[in-house]
C-alpha cells in the first residue's frame, strides 16, 4: 500500500483498527483496491450517497483541515472517496491519516503512478466507486489540464467546484464561462472570490460563500494569558505566527518586523511555528540579522497549547481566504493583528473587536512594526474584545455549522439530478 509523509497531529486517528492491512489479500476482481492508500470496507453503507472528494493534495493546510472537518461532520450521511493528484512532500506534510476513519477509500495518485496515467486511474476508481456527487475542493495543474475529459467523465454527476486561494492569485482566473456553466455549483471561501465569479461569469444564482470550519473541540476555553518574563524579568508579550513558511505567508517580512522592533528598544517576543520551503531561508535570515526577539519552532498541531501560550496571533500574508488560524485564535479568546488580505477585515468588522487589520503593510515590515507596537500598547483591550467575541466565532464558524452549509450547497447541486437512484 502506498504510504505518504504523514504528520502527527491534527485529526490523526487514535486507533488504527480501521486502517487496512498492507499485506492483506483482496478480491482479484477489484484490482483498483490494491492501489488504495486506505480502504474501509466497514464504512460502506449502500443507502448513503457517495461523494468523490478531489483535493489537489492533502498537506497540512487550511483547505485540508476544512475538508477533514466537513467529512467528519457528514460521515453519517455520506460515503466519501478521496482522490489526490499532487505529490506529498516532507515540508508540506500530509493529513491523509486524519480522514481515514471517515473515508470509504483514499487514493494518493501521485504515489501510484505518473501524472500521465492519473486520468485513467480516476476512471477506474469511478468504475469501482461510482460517485453521486463530486466535490473539487482545490484546483491543481493536472485538474485544469484535464478539465474537458473530467467534465465528460462526470457528465451525469453534479460537480461542485470550490475556489480557495485568492481572487487575484487563484484558479478562478483560469476558468472559462463554458466550465462555469457546466458545473452544478460553485463555492467561494471569501467574498472577493465570490465577487470575482459573479462579475466575470454572471453566476450569482449558483455560487455559495462558505467560510472554512474550525474544530472547536480542539480549542482551549477563552481566557486571558499572562505575559512571559523576559531576560531582565520584565513581562514580555508573545506573538505567534502559525503557518507554512511560503511566499504567500511572507515570513521573511515578519523577521524584518521583529528586527525593527528590537532596534527600537521595545520588548516583544515573536514565535514562528511552521514548516515549508522558506524554513531554511528564515533560519538563515535570523542568524544574519542577529535578531533575538524571534524564535522558530517546527509545525505542531497542539493548538490548545499554542493558544493558551499566545498573547496574540500575527499574520504578514500577501493573500488569504479567511485563515482558520485566525478563527481558531478568536474562538480561543486570543486577538489577531494582520495585513489587510482576504476577508479578514470584513469578518473583523462584523465581529466588532479582537482584531487589528493593518493597511498597506504587505511587504512593508516598518508599517507592520509600527502597528504591532501600537497593538501591544493596547493589548489588554484587544484581549478583552477577543474573549467577548469567542462564543460568536465558535457558533458561526464551528464545523457543525459549516458542514450544514456544505450540505445545503450539495443539496442545491443535487436538484438537477433528482432522478438518480440514491436519495440525497
């Protein structure tokens, strides 16, 4: 059985009794099953509709965490078959183990065969596990190279396309009017992506705005943290950056921000948590600058411990949808300071507190440093506001509520296919 570079942490099953035995024999008539990453025969229920989930990859990221949360909530109503097509890497991590308990089958195509064979493998998988609905939860180069044969393959099955990146950087800019007209439903994970679709394709009647879900069971109860003691005994506020170390997140800007603050004589501690392609560059930059008020930690999914330790969360991103880390932070009563990206400002304004959104700070560490010092001077107020909005965030963005939104979206997509044998 193909294995991937799995990360311990988020959602990993505490019991592996449902994982297939790599050495177990399978029926010779079901050859595709031999290629499964995981196969849960016990999870089959012929009375439930089957959803084919098509993420590009199942790395450690917001899209994947949202997908896992939705599957977990809806596993009693649907059978899920998950098919990825991009290769998992050590630096990106892998969360496939997290969805094993809620999946009928999982196929990691990049570990099975070259990309040129993925389309034929997908046909085989659909022959063995015919879907009643297709959920494309993240685009990929392979998907867009094969859009026409994929649409032909699923011509009689409702397809829901979800756009998760950005209205300027995302796959929405590569779609055509023909494609949009042929999919059953669209999902935008922030209002700018939704607006881009409507303005470009005039499709307001078939697109849903659904923000990512948070798993509130993983979070600590909202409570104000106590600042840590610095080297000279002075109390020091701790700001956590949590995310993949990529160009999108601009972690090098955060290091420059920390350096500017240290040079000003102010005492703020910044903790950078994450792995990614810029990890070595970040470590090298910390050494080059000699900055001592920022530290780096590898990825961990002990989110309750992180939010209990943090005084606030900081984002320096160039673009976002609506970060799960932001929602988890506020749901834990921990305030946020961020660049003005995605729907962060929109949601912050709706909540009415707990956030500072910094104008024109992308690529400008000096502006972020100035804003962060102002934020820190008013940290007690922001913490009180975050605690005040925590219950609202948990209710609005909890996985149960968001999964219900997906169910309604899928039900709307299903309406044109009401004559199918399986009841939705």
